[in-house]
C-alpha cells in the first residue's frame, strides 16, 4: 500500500472515532441554566453529595440551590430523610408513557414498591436549575401512594415560597420566557396575593381546587389533615 493510501486510511479512522466520540458525548448544559457560582469545578466538588439521586447534573445543582431556603426539608427528604429512608430517584421522563393523562403534567411524585421517584416532564430539560429546585421542593412532599387537595395545596405553597427564596438569592434564575419559570412566577403571584390578605395559601388553594387534574382527589391524606 502506498504512503498516500496509508495516510488516507488513518485519516478516515480518526474521523470515525472522533464522530463516535461526539455522538456519545452527554448533552451540554443550556447556557445560563446554572448560576455563575456553579462552575464545572464546583459541580464536580458537590457531585458526591447528590449522585445517588440520579445521573442528571442539573438536579445536583437544583438540590444544592435549596440550601438556605424553605426547601431544606424537601432537599433532605430527597437525599433519604423520607418514608422510604432511601434517596429518591429523579429523572426527566415523557410522562405520557406512564399514563396519557399525565402528558401535560410538569412533574410526578411516584412510589414503586419501597422506592420513591420524582419524574420531571422532559420538556423542562432546559429550565433554569432554580426553577427545577422549586418544583423538586413540591414533589419531595409526595412520599406515599396517597394524595389529596390538602397535600397539593401545601406542596404548591411550598413551591411558591421556595421560588420566592430562590429569586432573592439567585435573581438570574428568573428567565421569564421559560415555561417552568412562567409556572413558578404564577405561583409566586398567588402567594404574594395571599400574603397581602393575611392568608399565604388562600389563592393557591383556590387554584388547586379548580385544577382538573385534581378533581377526583379526596380533601385529605395522611399527614395533611386540613385545607
């Protein structure tokens, strides 16, 4: 084989290897999805604290952002301080594949056997980590197979309070064009309206009661005995 053919063959092999490497590379983080403090070095440092909950790095950042917020209870629950006494597993999912009724849901808390899961709608993969943190603070409260209007009211209120906290610490998380951020800002407005009336969850409760997805829920569930 001539030298020219050998060089050409090597070039083709290298190009193939390089192409395969790019194909197997993990998805890149969406620009500005994380606050500036979450550099690759910092994320590598915190990863051991969160790796048991799943493989998606954005959830490590989201859980870390719950520090110094009202969401610390939820953070600890996700890490294992829950009814299962094991870390919850978190992942992005096409929720319609679980049940077509869930196609438009933003997230689901799920119990399978003795394990607890949080499934986030895959449409939110590009959401700011702070918005995902607020959503996780909600879903972490669902730790059994029971649910109720009272439980959802508490969880939605927790989500709104945590989002309010997140914005005070990380105002850059408020990417108003993002779908999940729009949800969080809607809840925040309901919270603020309730606070002005002296009843923080008043308008969130009304939104829960009017939600078609909850129309078959009982009023109460274990641990949530009042609306």
